[in-house]
C-alpha cells in the first residue's frame, strides 16, 4: 500500500474488527489525522452536468469557451477546474481534417479603432439536402466583430450585393471602407459606381492571399464549423432560418476570445469601446 487512500481504506477495514484507531493506523502505516480527515470538496455533479450539457449543445466549443459561458451565467469558477472536469468527462472537440495554411509574411494593413471603420465581405458556399448549391454573402464589422448580415441564396450577383448592402447600412450605418477579395461580384462596374456614390472606400486584398482579410476568414471558419457542418438544409428557406438563428446567437450569446470574453453586441457598448481604445469622454 503506497497511496494515502489505500492506507486509509485498510485502516477503516481493520477498525471494523474492533481494533482501536491507533493500532489500526500502526498496522496500515497510516497517519491518524489522515483517517479522521473528511473531504471538504464541494459536490461537482451539478457543474459536471452543466459542462456536459453545454458541450453537447455546442459541439465545437472547447473548455475555454465553455468556461466563458459559465462565467456569463454568474458562476465563479476557475478555468483549470473546468478543464479538469472536461477531461474527466472524456470531452473533446474532434478535428475535422487538415487544410492548407498560408505561408510567408503577414502584413497588417492598418488597425481599426472604431465601429464602421472597415467592413469585411466574402462568399461561402454550401449545398441543400437535394444537392443544389447555395451561396452566402457574409459581412463583418472588423472592430466589434459583429456579423451585420448573412445573405443566403442560390446565386448572388453584383446588383444583389448592392441591394443587400443598402439594407444593412440602414440598420448599422455606413462603413468608411469595405475590404474584400477580387471576385467579379466585388469588382463589377455596378459596385464601383455604388461605392463612389456612397463615398465608401473600396479596398482589395492581393490575389491568392486570403490571410490579408483574416477577420472574415476566421468568421467563415466558425460559420462552417458550428453551423454549416452541423445542420442539414432541407430547403432554401430552411437554410435562411437556421443561418439567421446562428448569426443571432453569434452576435448575442457567443463569447469571443479576442473581445476578452464579451459577445460582439456587448462590444458595441460605449464604455467597453472607450476602455479598449484608451479614449475618454
């Protein structure tokens, strides 16, 4: 017997035969204080069930994001305890597979320091249950990380992009700059004429260098990992509903690691923006 738990169990078994605690501890080689000790550890069954529930509902959330979710619910808990229970439950985020990584020096264009300074645009593709392809236009505010819109349809032309951006602008305001790749939908004469009329600067990444628009690439990865790969779309309407529900959850409930655990909509609060930018009223 080497472990304290084994010595304590042996001592208790000897005491059941009417032998004193002193003699039992001597025979088992255990300290009497260890035999008298009663664990003060709080029952973690409720916490374990909560962690398991979050991990089951959000299969792409690791223990760090689960810890953020628990803190948002008012629980005072250390991330190390969450990690320990997470491991004890045998939970993990399964890898879907490898992909090619961008190589070379990553250049920072310029840092944004306020809302609507720069929006990032990109397209994402997926398919319905019938096999029909669908496209999604994703639009992100680079400072707050708020997804201001996801447009879903079977095809999205340059004129359709303009109409959808006009709708988004009426809700969130006009951006100073729009950053995108060099796709035909973003480089058409209609887009250039529209951006000039709206006095919105157009900025493009270099061909073959998507990492220059890392904010939207990161968002698209989350969209595919947490929504597109997790759901089967029976129809276009079904896809629009599910994707819009995920967008709402992303903005309102999902904690963002780069925003110190806040949600994108919380980031839009004046006090938090002033605190992070180092400015004052």
